[in-house]
């Protein structure tokens, strides 16, 4: 059974940094892409960043490009989201997700809260 567990969220001032982690278990980690999504209060869940199974390909939402970096350590079955120059509008619950064999995001973590104060 695939399990994803996020950690690293918290309260930070605007302009600060946080690094989120997503520990995966239950499958061959390097075989599947990983992604981060976020959901702010009263808004729909939105895509943040994606990384291929090998880690060689990434893509980002325009709103975080240049500020956030997604990465992964396949030896440790963990994906990361390094967030810098944080803004109050980055406040949300952040979820990691993993694809199934179909390529769809089929597996989700429980989320970790990120709050950016102004």
C-alpha cells in the first residue's frame, strides 16, 4: 500500500524559507513522478510543482517559478519542496502526490500547513 507522509510545514514570515519533505513507502519510489499541490482556504487545490521519477525533469506553476525548487532523493524515498521568498499568498495546506502506472496523481499525503505572515 502506497503511503505518503508530508512534514516541514509551519509559520514563517514573508520573505522567509521552508523545506517540505514527503516520505514515500509501499512501492518502487524512483519509478513514479512526484508532485506538490496546495489548497488555500476557500480555494481549489492547485498544482505547484512536478518532478519525474529520475529527477531529471521538473515543472512549476508560474506563481512559484524562481522561488520554489522541487527535488527528490530516490535512495531515501523522499521528495522535497524548497520554498524561498515566501509570500502571504503562499499560505495553504501543501500536499504531495504520486502518480500511478496510468500517469495520473493517484496517491496523496495528508497535507502539511504552511502559513506565511506579512
